[in-house]
């Protein structure tokens, strides 16, 4: 089955007298349904099938891992897919690798203006989509909803929960972090590294969980979503050369650069055992 349970390896990055840092390799979960998207889509697509929907409709930017993963997963399950893409100017340009991948797996791409895209959560906007596509299940941007959180709560194994003190992940819409929070126990702490500038993600995650054992930093977003700095690119190359683990510049590389910097600054208590989540998305690598 497409969403069969899978055991994922944790790879040791740092082990010294003060800190243990391991990386959970969600990038290995599936070649096309990358990383955390595997968990976010699992119950959303199962529900679409149970409701006998014709397909799924979702939202994303030009480099959205979610768009590419949804296109493949829907295709594999015999469902149609529609992607509402931010930026009507993109309709006149050659498709980037992400959108080419989505189109290859049958996704119908609909480009709308950035102003229109801001309405993607508005009830009237969504009601119009439901009326236009009554046989399609609508999945939010990034896949984040209660079903996605249910899926992401399965990322951490019982062994992970027993063996680590702190869990870290990159944050784009908050669904993955919320799932990790929901599966965590009282003794755990969670740290999110925002891929976007600003503290609005903290407000959004507060709406997804009642627990308080977490925080989100935007100190390593490199200026905002999909933006990079020479320092980030240098970190990526050095990390890949040392650990032989591929990264992408939008999410996981920013998280790891932040983690390594905080460890160097003695941010964490001595003896902390950290598990960071590699959330995949390698199709979004553009360097």
C-alpha cells in the first residue's frame, strides 16, 4: 500500500560530552511523496477515497513540496488533482522543476494572482471552490489540517520518544511541528525553525495544539521564505560533504544551520539529546 508504515533511520551527527544530535531521515520515506508530506497526505487522501471523491484540490507556491507530493500521491491512488498556484505571472514562464513534476503526474495547474491567493482561507473563496469542484476534496496549503496533524503525530516512534529530550523541525505552515507536539510527552521540548520571517507561525501553531512545550525561532530564515544567504549555501555544501546527506535550501538546511549555531553557542543544557527531522523536499533544491 502507498502509505504503509515505514521505519526510518536516525543518523548521528554530533556526539560529545555535552550534546547528542541525530537526524531522522524522512527524506528516505518515499522517492516522490517527500518527507513530512507523506505523513500530511496520508489521512487526507484516505478520506478522499472513503468519500469517493474524484480528486483533490490544494494550494501552494511555485516551489511547494506539497504541490509536487500531492500530484504524485493522487496519481498513484487514481485520483485527479488540481493545484491553485500563487502568482499569475508564472503562467507565462517556463515551469520550474517543482511544477513540472506536478504537471507530469497529471496535476491541473491554475495560476492566480498573489492578491487572490491571500483569500485562500476565506470562507467565501472556499465556498466558491466547493461549488465549482463538488467532487474534489480541498486540502489546505502545505496540507496542514487536523488530518495532517494526525499523520505527523506518527513521525516519532516509541523509541524516539523514549530516547530523546528535544525534537526539532523546520516550520512552513506548522502542521508537522503540531503533529510532533501532539505525540510528545511532558518531559519533551520542541523547537521549530521558521522558514518564513515573522512570528505569525507561533500564533498559528497555538491554534493547532493545547500543549505549551514548544517554541519557534525565525532567526535563521535568511530573510524569508525561499530566500538564501551565502552563509546558508556554504553551510549546505560543508554539511553535505561531511555527512553525505542531501539538503535543500528552503527548509532543512536552515533548521540545521540554526541548530549547529545554537549548539556552538551552548544554547542547550549539557546532556541534551536532540532529534532533528529531515523533512525531505529535495525536489525544491535549486542550487
